[in-house]
C-alpha cells in the first residue's frame, strides 16, 4: 500500500499532529460517504466537500479512492484483530470460550454492517473482500482446529465452521424490516451456540444418516408449463433480455452494466427494452425476482417428494450450491443489491426466509427439527449457505463452480448434527 502511494502521498510517520488530524478526518468522512453512497456512488469531490477541504488537500494524503477504501479495510480488520487478541479465554470451559469468540464476531458484524455491505457491491472489490473475510476466518479456523484437536468438537473442516459462523453473524446483523421480532444479543448468542453444537436435527429417527445418503439426490419432478402453452412473443423478448442481463451484469457488475450492451446481447432494440422495463433499476428488480424464483423452483423440484425436513435441508443445500455454480457470475447481484437497491435485496432475503420458516415450523412439529425459533433457524441457515457459496463457489476461481464431495458432506454434517462429538 505505502509503496504504491509513495510518489504522491506524504510519509504517514512524518506527519505532524495537524496533518494526522486532517488525514484521520478524511478517512472518517470517506467511511461515512461510502456507507451512504456505496463505493461506486462515492467520489473524491463528495468526500472533500463534506470534509470542507479541497481536492488538492485530499491528494496530499491519499492517492485515489481505491487507496482510502483499502486503508479503511485495513483499519477495520486491525480493530477486529486487536479485540480478539485482547481477550483471554484461558481457564474457561469450552462453551464459555465459544460464547466469548462468538460475541466478538457478532458485535464486529453488527458494528461494521455498512462496510460489509460495501464489500459485496462489485466484483471489482473481490481481492479486498476475500482478504477481509479471510483475515477474520483465519482466527476462527485456528480456534476450531484447536478445539477439534482437544476433542471438544467433531472433525469438520475448520474453514467451513469459520465461514458459516461469519455468515450466521452477518445475517443476524441485517435489518430485516420484517414482522418477526429480533433477538436480544444474549439470547441470540445462546441460540447460535446451541445450533453450532447440536445442529438442526430433532428427536425423530432419520433414515438418511449414512455418509452415502448425505449426498444422495432424489429424482426431480418434471418441469411443466401450465396448460402446455407456448411462450408469447413478449415473454420470449423478456426472457432474452433476462438472459442477456445475466451475462452482462455477471461480467461488469450492476454499476458498469448498461442497457445498450444488454439489448445488443439480447438482439432487441433499446426501444423494445423500454416496453418491458422503465429503467435499469426496474430491470434489476425484475431480474432479481426472476433469479429468486428460478432458484427456488429448481430446489423445490428435488425436495418436493421428501417426507423429512432434514432431507429437504440437505438436498436444498446441495442444489443451492449446484445452482450457484451454474450462475456464479450473476449470484454477485445479490450482495451488490444490498447497497444499490436495498428494497430489492430485502425482498430477496425475506422471500427465501418466508419459505424456510414455514418448512422449519412443520419440521419442528414433526420432531424432525430441533425446537428452536423458526425465524432464528431460517436466518441462520441462509447466512450459513450464503457464505459457504461465496467461499467455495464465487470466490474460488479454481473450482469452476463445483464443490468437492468432502466439503459438501462436512457442510451437511455440521448443519444436521452440529459440532458435538459423536458418541459411541
């Protein structure tokens, strides 16, 4: 960082008190601008204006917007690491140790939610995003590896536990703006610990508990179009625009994708585009709903015939990872929407949560699922699967969207049984 910026930026160690104060003010202001406008919606001019400084003053301390964003990233990670390093868990019971490190992560996610949202804004930030979450995961990976070696938890890839925990804390930090009551921190920490140790399985016997059964998929239901009616010309055009949008947005991200390129790929005139959508924003909203529906229907084809909610959950994860792998570029649209179109992302998450809650509630009644608040379990499972998909499908360039059987098996065993060591 310092080497790249050394030609245009003063040596931070040589700054006098006034210079350090100016630099800190610019950094704090940039953070607020990023929170409200996102990375791509922010500008150096806006940062300087809010600071009451000239752009020239900005460039005395920072090379560009990318540098100030990366320094914010480094600052937030440094604060996290200082917190975990300052906490001693020596002499505590395993459950107390787990609660302590979990509370640190949950508070970190809650306090830095806006920054986490910015990290998902565009693929151009992938290098920063991956490094950010890996810095957090490294600590928890080490923690769970030690606990596994001590016999306190079952043997599961510690990276799976670490990224699942990040996702769980992140999703419980979101402002869902739903009718469901939120949980107090102490209650939430207790629930997460219970889930992590015991998984979701209830007291009813389960037939799919062998290693072979965990990755087994049933025959899917056939796809049938209502009344076997062919697509209308308008439906075909809309579908062509959605297909083109997936390719263009997947390549450039929401901010840089433009209607001209989408219509060119779709083979339709721009005037035709505006027959179906008033703006790019309306296209994004329509596409997110289309993508959400397609994903849920694909999963539903495989879980429709299941008689046990635990099978529905394990199959749902397998199909979700597969679907995400096939659409790995466009899956970025979901985290991007969290800052670009908050209402759309809330709709997306709440739509999935609604179906989850209904199925979980039925599973609890049948003793297939552990008796825990359905809303809590829905958000927990969503956070877990979302971050697992990011880690092993979206960010893993070498995977080509395919997750290994061992990783899938570990994810499902963690989800179903938790971390408690098997008995007998």
